[in-house]
C-alpha cells in the first residue's frame, strides 16, 4: 500500500508539468493558433523561475518569473506569426530552438546552484486523513494550481462569453471578424496565456520536480504536451486524464523495472508514445466527433483584408 | 597605392610567411571538441576543466567548440579546428571516432586525441578512464553502509561501459556484504533530470537505501537528499546538490593527461598511444567523503583504492559468478581488457534481466 501511494505521488509530479503546458497550448489552439514552441517556452520559464528564486529566495517570485518568461517568449511568436503573418509551424519550431539556446545562455551562471524545492502546503485537517490525505492534500502550490486549471479552462471555454468568442475565432476567423471581434488581439492573448502556462510548467520543473537548472532539462516534455492536446481532442478534462495517464505509464515502467518485471525497458519507454498513436487511431475513426472539437482554423494565418 | 608601398607590402607578406612557417613545428594552440554544453555539470564540464588546466600550466592558447552533434557536423568542426591552427585536437565523445580518423588523414602534421574510441593512426591516440575502479570503491562503501541490503542503480543505456560499472560495483559490495543486492532501472537516456529523479524515487520506494547512477544529472542525488537516503555523485563532485546524501563521487579527471599530452606535443615526444587510465593515473578520482561516512568505512574504501593503485587488487579478479550462479572467472584469474570492453552479462547479486 505504501508503495502504491509512493508511486502515485511520483505520478502526480510527473503529470503536473505536462498538464500546465498542454492546457496552455489547448487554449491557444482553440483560438486557431498552433504554437510548436512549447519546449522552448518551458525552458525559458524554467530558467527564469530558477533565476528569480536564486536571487530573491522567494518561491512566489520564482513562479511569477517562470510564467512571465514563458509569456515573453510567446510574445515573440505572436509578433512574428500573428502580427507579421509568418508561418506558424516554422515560427513555432524556431521558437523552440531559440528558447533552448536563450535559456542556456541566461542560465550559464545558475548551473550548480541549489534550491530546496517549493514548500509543501498541507491542507489543514484534510491532510490528516489516512492515505488520501498524503495523496491529495500535501503538495506544493503548483500542483493544486494544475488541478484547478482544467476546471477554470473548461468553465472559461464553455460557460463564458469570452470563451465562446475565442472558440469562434478558432473555428472561423472570417465570421468572427465580420461580427466585429478583434481576431488578432484575441489570438495574441490566447498565445500569451499558452506561453505563461508553458512557463509555469518550466517553473515546476526547475523549482519542484528536480530543483536545479541544467541546460535542456525539459528533455522533450514540450513535445509530449503537444501530443497531449490532440490526445485530449481539445478538451480540458481529457487533458487532465491524459497527463496522468502519460505520467503514470512513465512511472509505472520505472517501478516495474525496480520490481523485476521482465519487460524490456526500451519497450516500456515507448509506451506513452504508443498510447498516443493508439488513441489517435481510435478517435480519428469517428470523424464527426473529432471535428466538433478540433478548431477549424488551426494554424491558418488571418489578415483582415483577405 | 604606388609601387614603393606595393613592394613594402610584398616584403611584409614574404616576411610573414617566412616567420609563420616554422610555427608549425611548435604547438601554440590546442583544440577541444565537446559533445555537450560545458555547463552540463558532468562529462563535458570535466573535459573543459582539463582544457583550462592546459591553459594554466602550459600557457598556450586553446580553442573549444561545445554541443557538437555526433554526425556530419563533427567532421566539419574538427577540420575547421585543424585548418585554423590547432596543433593538437582532443575529440571527447565516442561518436567523434570516424570523423577524427578522416580529418587526421588530411592533416598528418596535426595530432589528434580521441576519447573512449578504439581506432588509432600514426597521428591519432585514444584515451579513456577505468571508471569501474571508482565503482569498486563506492561499492565497498555501499556494502558497509546499506541497512536494507538493497542498492538502487539508475542506469542509462545497456552498453558495456555501463554494465561494467554495475558489475564492478556489485562485486565490491558483495565482498563486504554478501547478502546485499543491486536493482537496476534503465531510463534509456544519458540525460533527463526528471526521469533520472523519478527512477531514483521508484528505487527508494521499493526499498533501496543507497542510490548510485550512471546518468549525467545530479537529479538522483537531489531525490536521495529529499528522501533522507544516501547516494554517490557521478563524473563530478555533486556535493552542492546533496550535502547530506552524497557519500563520495567518482570524478573524471582529465587534467593531468591533457597537460602531459600537450606538453609531449610541444617537446616533440608525442607518439600515438592507447591510454586507459584508472585511479593510479589520476584519471579516476574520488571526491572527499561525506560526513555520513564513518571512519572504519573510510578506511575500508581507502584500502580498496590503495590496493587497486598498487595492483594488488583488480575489481574483476576471480572468483566471479554470473547471475545464474555459474563461475565465469576462476579464483586466481582476472578478466582481461578485451572481456571488460565487451561485457554484456550481469554478475551474481544484480537483480533483473539485462536488456539486449
């Protein structure tokens, strides 16, 4: 039982960064923006968050700096791809390469610095409950935030007027424009939100998951987050389930090795990706179902005069 | 520009060429090609420390290129260094082997040093560290200090270098603690701080009270520190990340080798050679012991290191049993270097199957 609880706690930490990055990208994609720069934004968030904590010693400053760092990099994307109509795919890829290099440059003097990790906040009374208390109510602030975020995003997208407008922009920018909505401005805001979330994912990596800064420490999690958005068919709650599934598979395979289960570790390392492909095949069998959720204008440039 | 200045210019160029010509016989620049960033706090970082030792002790210029991928890029970078005036070039990753050999053919007057490879030429040497000797030292410490009798090993890729480390560690550990076992978790990456940490967590949750690793980031040590268990640093001293948890660390020390080889090139005594140096050569070094290591364990570990240095002890001296309990090295025999370089089996005491 203790082993199970321990494994589940590890799964929560593995899922949290994926969840932040995926939800941010989900909102951006819902507005019609395909930003492939998630990996770069995560890294910049990680280095900014760690730098802020190193210089101020304040965890809140670190989290804020992480979000700002990610948002700042996404503003470069907004300027190039939305303002200047550059190809979104090419700009996003360039953003990842740029973010990797920039974070390495900024973080040069941070390599080797140590931080104890974000403080754990135990919820009074609830954290005393046997088993469930330790599992659910004894985490750092970013984990609680990541669990609240799907609810907030789902509520925003489906229950608010602003969310409706955002989805309209993503589904048909001409119509939204004709109705008088500022398409570019809305997409910029969605892109900045995506950047801030990726930055939070990065801050979680460098402040809580493995509290240190080393180059390229996200190790491909940005790409997994991008796959997660499709895996979740653009639905926030499914993104939550997907993040925990992906995190769960990764951790389960490490435990399976420790327990001596004789499955080649390489195959188990592939499992998250195989799961993505399997789900993609399954959901794409029902075309109308995926169409209802997929933003129709994703990745397409918009110019008011066209 | 009149004729007079032209003549002067021509004379100046001629003088320049004349003066520059003998410079090829001496060494004024050493080049270094790295596979990772110098800020990785591991493998590449230690090579760069060696480069700085060359600058400091020999007073010559050095040039380095970091994060060079092990493909077509490598050959271009190495050729550029050779053409740019580096007289001796260190290429510090296994994947640079063929590019190094190819460029070496085109620049016979330049000397090349390739780390961890096996192809040599008249102007190409190879060098590597016997890191398994360090593993024998930390295995001894682990055998003395484990309470649960279970050690967690975070491993990268199932190649001979890593398997050799696991086996050397296990053999030394079971000499002092015959009941202790090693559990290995492969993460199939040299470098993924998140996954390395997760693997350490899984091993600790499963009962390991000492963690050791053959991956490059300090994340497993951090996890050990948080969970209140012990661990060993890898490639460089990682005490800053785990002041309570780190018992010691195996440090790659290329300083002396790099200084010696560059000096040999300067003196004209450089010859192509194959160097596989261990603790005695100074290539493998142990970090200072952590506070948690008691005096008797320090003495035992020091004794193992000393015995390896003066040749009384070989980490792979028989009797050695494989996982099935069959004797593969008889008492009195020792595995030779060829067997060590191709090692693809676990010794007794390692749990789980080796992925092939």
